């Protein structure tokens, strides 16, 4: 099977170089690497040009997108996928892959003869998060490690069981793989501009209303969560709450139970932030809710 990799990047040359190094060490090499550069300088372009001239293991395509939008960058990259491609993988530029990541993905899809599964996500290696108030995330219908399915308010959960392959609905944006043909039906939501928080949840939710996805725990990666171009608490939580409201309105049926879970979860976000003295997050939540309430034109200008 042939696999194309799409990487949107923004002013993170060092992180991107580390990702490419991990890509070179794969036991199964990708057929093409598509870089969608949104940087403010030419450093990434110069590096990719030199890299392409020095080696021929992977066909590298460099694309420049002047608008800083993760969803538009991914959609732009999709338009340039090679005809021989079978699978399309998306990774964040600050991810590092274990050497057998791609081979584990390819092995699964090659054995899926009936093409039951259209999407997959791997295991993000990180320290298990523990807290005395972790039960509150369950109480307020918030994101938690569970079964990789969506809650009734539209928030995703992360796969908790790392010992087996099983069906999930949520594919984490830092590492997600799809069969190429699904892009004849689906694209990323371009309304989620700039810092497109929850764009992976939106795409995953819409896709899994029709097709199945899978969690492959043997496909392991590390998400370094680079500090470059990462928003501060107040901005981040403002974008999060705006996108959450938008995606609830867009994707979720407005039953009494769903509406209650949605409102209850927003209350929970604020309550937990106050309980843990994260007042900048609280300010961000209220800022985002105010923008939604006032229906400002830039409230979805991410």
C-alpha cells in the first residue's frame, strides 16, 4: 500500500526536522511527504529544498499557504495527494514516530480485506494523567481517557485500553490516518480558522456517523506539544469554548439530555478551573462565551 503524509507547519523548523528524522527511520517508508508551510519566513522552504536535493527516499512536495489555518492547510494538502496513494496520514509537526509506526498502520489496513475500517489513530505515548479531581471530568461529561467514543454533548474521549486493537470514533489530530477515498465525501471545516481547536473532533464525528475507525496501540508516537505558536491559557480556552459551541450546534441533536450535558459541561469547565486556581482559563471561557453570545463576526475567526 502507498501512504501519503501531510504536515501543516508554522514557524517550527526544528520540530519539523525532528519529525522528518523519525520518518526516515521508519521500517516502512512513506511514498510522499507533503509539507504545507504557513511560516512567516523562508527557513522551512529552504530546508525542504535542500532536503529534496540531497535524498530521494521520499518524494517531498513543498506547498506554501499564506493563510494561517490548520483546516485549510490540510484541505490544501489533500488536493495534491498522488494518484497512487491508498492511505493519507496527518501528523502535527511536533510529533515523533516510533520506527515501526507506519508498518503497524500498513499491516492493519492490508489485512482489512473487506475495507471495513476507513480511519485509524495510533497510541500517543505520554505520562498517565492522575488527579484527585479526575472524577469531576466524568461527572461533567468532559474529555477523559475512556473508550475513544464521543459523549452525548459532542466531546471526545481518548482510548484507555492500550492492550488491543478496537473500534473508536475519535482520531487525535496529531496522528490520524484515512483511506484516500473518504476525501471524496469529507473535508476539514474551513470555518475553523487560525487556531482550529477541535477540528479533529469535528472531522472524526462526521466521518464515524457513516464509517468505522480503529485504534492501533502498536502504532506509537510522541507528541512533544511545542511551545512555539501555542496560545496562552486565556486565548486557548476562548477558542475552545467558541468552537465547542459551534460544533455542538453543527453536529449534535438537540435532545433535552444532550442540551443538559452540553450546558453542564461548560459549567464544569469553569468550576474545575476555579477549583484549581486557573483564573486565566476562566477568563478565557467567559471571553469566548461573550463572543458567541454577542454573535461577533470574528467569534469564529480562528
